[in-house]
């Protein structure tokens, strides 16, 4: 039996796994802080619900990866403080993020998160790490679909130029 056989949780993490997990946690912490701020700026009720879901999902993921890092003796990245709740009306109109901007930013973050999860799945040699990020990937894909639907329903989606084939007579 080699060092990489048996229970994956007893196998050491390789440097790529450590860096990827640590970076995932660091980035997720920053996203949660940003989403808490964006929540203060959001006016649309449907958008607010999805922002709450994005925050909750990220916090659940952060808890799991923080525990994984601790179990493997890896120090955690610094965490930004939680953002206070603010009254939307107290934010001047010119200083506010618009709902469509918030939805676009979170949608882009979800797309980047999908790539991160796929990368971690591909570079992991521990099955539990690959499966963990596979689960995160699935959750992000579902949440991304919800944001896509919201962007379409609200008219916030700005498609790139559409390629239409001319019809032949």
C-alpha cells in the first residue's frame, strides 16, 4: 500500500490542493462581505432573495473548507468583518449599485466559482476534495441558473450580438 491508498482523509494534501482550498476560502469571504454590501443597495425583492441564497451558500461552503484546512494544519486566511445593514433610502442615488449591476456582478462571480471548482476537481488527488468541489460546483450551477432566469425576467440581461443566419429563398 502506498501513501495515497486507503482513506483519502488520511492522505496528505498536496500544495496545489492547499493553495486552491485556501484561495477558495479567502475569495469566498470577500464575496460574502461584498454581497452583504450589495444587499443594502438592492431594491428588487427577488434579487434580495437570491443575494441571501448566495450568502448562505457561500457561508456553508466556507465552513466546510475552513474545517478541512484546520484538520490539515493549514492556517486560515484573514476574514473581513460582516457588513452592517443599511437603509437603501439613505444611500444617495448616484452612489448606489443598481439592481442590474448587482445581478451581473454576482452572476460573473458564480461563473468564476464554477471554473474554480472545476479546477480543484481536476487537480485533486484526494477523492474527498474532488467530491467536495464537485458538490460546490453543482450548487453554484443551480444558483447561476436562478440568476440567469432573474436577469432574463427583469430585462437585465444584455446579450452579445446575436448571430442569425439569413434565410434562403
